[in-house]
C-alpha cells in the first residue's frame, strides 16, 4: 500500500498492473461518485485494503451534476426531522473546514409575495440558526421590499411583500469528488476509472469478489475481496440484476428494484438573471418543491425538476415541459 511518503502511481497502465497482482482486498467499491469515493476514503483511512472501480470518469454520474449546495438540511427541517438536520449541519461544517478551497458559505434570499411567507419561513430559518449554533454561517434576517430588491435586483417587484435572507454552503461537486479520490489514493486505496464491474463472484453462497472490465482495452480482471459495496447510484439495480442472473435460484428476491429513478434538470443562464451575489430560493413551486437560482462560475444555475424516468441514460436530455417549468417558476 502507498503511504504519505510514496509517490502516487499516476499512470493507468501501472494501476491496471497493480490490480492484476494477487491481493485479497477488504473492500471492493463499485462506483466512483461521492458515495463510493467517500466510502473508499473512509475505509482506506482506517487501514483497510480498498479497491474502487468506476465505469466512466470519477463523478461522471450525479456527483458532478448537482445544484452545488452543501445544505445543512434546511429541507429536512420542514419535515420535522431534527436529527437529520443536526447530522447535515455537522457534515456541512466538516466539508467547509476540510475543503475551504472547494466549499464556501453562500447567502440565499427568499422573496415573499404573500404576507404570511416571510414570518412562516423566517421563523423556520431562525430555528435552523439555533440548531446550527456555532456551526451557523450567518444570521437569518427579515428583509423589507427595498432590501430584497437590493439583494436581488431582478426579482419581480409587483406584489413583493419583503423577503428572508439566510446562509448555507456551496461547493464544487466534481472537484470535491476528485479531492476525495486523491486523498483515498494517498491512504493506499487503488482507484480505477473506466473500469466497469461486470458481475459479482461468490464462494460458499457469499459474495467474494467481482469481475471488472477495462473499458479502454476490454481486459477482464478478477478482484477478490471480503466485501463488495455497490455504490452505483441510480444504476444500483443493474449490478444487482446481473448478480441475480449469476446466482440463478434467488432471482426473484434479488431483483426487487431498490430505486425509483427520476431526473432533475438544471438550466444555466447569464449572471444578469440574478443581478447580485446572493442565491434565490423559491420555497414552494407549483409541484410543491424548492427551486434555486444559484450563482456559479460567472453564470447562474436554475433548478431543479424531479421527473420519473426508467431508461437510466448516461446523458439524459431535459423534457420540454421541464425547461418550461423552470423558466416559469423562476420568472415568479
Ligand atoms: C438534480 C440533482 C441535484 C442535486 N443537488 C444536490 C446538491 O445541491 N447538494 C447535494 O449535496 N446533493 C445534491 N444532489 C444529490 C447528490 O448529487 C447525490 O446524492 C450524489 O451525487 C450521489 O452520489 P453517488 O455516488 O451515490 O451516485 P453517482 O454520482 O451517480 O455515482 C455512481 C457511479 O457509479 C458508476 N457506475 C455505475 N455502474 C457501474 C458499474 N457497473 N461499474 C462501475 N461503476 C459503475 C457511475 O458511472 C457513477 O459514476 C442532487 C441530485 C440531483 C439528481
């Protein structure tokens, strides 16, 4: 295993050669998104022998396509799940402290168009401040109409009753994932991209490894391990389905799907859409969800939607209704 003082093996051929060496890993992680990379880092930091295979590039899936928010669980507060809010706030603090170059506080303004909205959401967000305690990033403030328009000059002024400003976090999801990958490698994990898990291997009725295929050369390699973690995100049932075929008799039980896939769409528009440095939060869209307009790399990200989709495309395209929905909700 590599240590902090050894150079990292950066050439893919060397990594593939290392994979082919006889080794029984403690954990094989399938999927190089936020979940798989986080697991690989955690396990490697505990001294376990870890290998991770990713079929495409690291963070190629959902983990580079998020709204870029490191939220401390504000939406769980609305559901009354205080324990989850506390956990999310703790994780937010860890991310902001561990990676200040990739994650920063961001202020959000929620314009209010009904008299009850500012007190209703404002009190909830004040509770968010209380729960955050010293982990808070800034105080929630009630804004007048004038202050709301100063923060967000482009919001509709007709009917505006005021607003609420609160603080949360923002991060670079793709770069954060790569930082996790590099740190896991520093701790001795072997991570391979463009290497797809084809099927699981069994010994005495238990999972004992997997076969993976180099997507660049077609070479198939056997990985032996004590445990396989399926961290393939929305594709989780694909690998489970292949496993069901492999072990025959238990097909019925094994192929019950675990996820109900859906897609979320973002639109990228010019920075002038917001006209300021704050993010915009719409607390309740026509379909009852939250919509954000977030400044990002000189542009603004608007989103998102939640549309059931079964085909699990690697490059899903937005439906026309989703584009329409985002534009109409953002226009106020
Ligand atoms: C529209 C949208 C917006 C979001 N916004 C936010 C946000 O602002 N903040 C936030 O914290 N969270 C957000 N999330 C949630 C967050 O993005 C996900 O929870 C997270 O990215 C999931 O990571 P993952 O590793 O589980 O899945 P993924 O990132 O999808 O990773 C799974 C990986 O498995 C790989 N894979 C699949 N099959 C195989 C195989 N057979 N062999 C090897 N590899 C395989 C895929 O290529 C993929 O890279 C958002 C989600 C969506 C959909």
